[in-house]
């Protein structure tokens, strides 16, 4: 009885800690550009610091990663066309320059609307892709974050952007609720496993303590020496399992705090908001830097 109970409960705890096996849905992510999706794909879009531009996400899919990346740019151009109600067709497009050797680049598209040439500048901020298998077929899903000039033929003062996977104290403070710090950092599976593990272990403490109390109560109510010995032995076993659950819950909680403080989370977008700033500036006439001081 005690062996089967122990095995059943340990299996339950491990299932919560490791996550129940996912039901196959005919697809699997074979490769990612990075371990976790960036925050701008989780409804945490950066907010522009000035009205000369907006942030937009474009996505595209193709068996070729290069083609999927290119189609993101085309999809963005179509978004802008529809948003600004441009009736003409996209005439030309291309990368104007690479920024400090990174993949981020300024992109200029020209639209023809009622005979008038409209030039709109984009800047790629970040990119994320997944290589997904659907049975026998495999395809790349590519997502890109862009800064887009608000007005055609006008300059745009793009924000100075940086990225970080560190969350520091803000992640640890949220982890006082077990697993919530990990969820905040974008580690959903880890966060849910910690929540489930703590719930299972605390449930074990309560369950085994109740069983221990009941066995001791039965031992006191009987005069049969054999029953007294059996009930006392079972009560002691329950006390041992209870103490194991208490230790496990404490250890998991400490791990939860440390992990929330030091482990990397999903890439978060940081917009510089104050001080002396060199803005990347783009216009149809050229690109450069714009010196500004924000109070």
C-alpha cells in the first residue's frame, strides 16, 4: 500500500515538474533563430517616442528562409499601402544600407499613387524565425519588426533600440508567486512546470499530513496490538513522505527565485527614452544621424 502510494505520488509530482507529454498535432518546430520568442511577438510592442514613425510586424512563410525574409519586406510594403490607402503599385524597393554590419537595415519603397511618386522609409529592428515540420513538408515562418516612417517623402527620427535577455530584480520580485517570474520572462513551459510542481508538493504535504493524523487517530482508538503497530508504521511512512514534500517544495521555491533572477528570458526591446541621443534618421534624400536631447 505505502509503496504504490509513494510511486503514484512521485509520478504525479514528476509529471507536473516535467510537463505532461504534449498531444501530437502533426507539427513540430525543428529549429528556431533563438530559444524564446522575443517580447514584441508577445503583444509587447515598443512605443514610438515621436510621431514621425510607427512600429509594425510583418510575417511570411516559405520553404526557403531567404525567400521568407524577403517576403516579410513585401508583406510590410503591402501593409503600408493598405493603411495609407495608396491605390497605385509598388514601383521599386531595396536595402539602402546596412547598419554597423548588422542585419538591421534601412529600406526604401517607392509607391506610385495617381501619378505621384511616394517614398517611404522602413528600418528593420529585429527578426525571428521558426523552421516547422508539417508531416512530410517543412517550412520557415519568419517574423520581422520594422520602424516605418509615418509620412511619405518625410524624414523619420527612429528610436535608438537595444535588446536584453536579462530581467534582474523585476523577474525575481514576480517569482514570489512560484513560476510567475518565469512566465513574465517568456519561459512559459518552465513557469507552468514550477507552478504545477509547487502545487503538487504542497498538495502532498497536506494529503500526507491528513493521512498521518488519521492513522495515529486509528492507532489510539484500537486495542489490537497488530493494528496499533500497522497504523503507527503507516503514520510514520506518511510523516516521511510529508517531510520529503516539504523539502521538495522549499528547494523548488528557492530554485524558482534564483532562476527568475539570473536565467535569460525572452529578448526584450529597450527604447532609450532620455538624455543625449543620436537618432538614426532616414529620408528619401539620404540617411544619417540626428542629435537630440530629451528631457
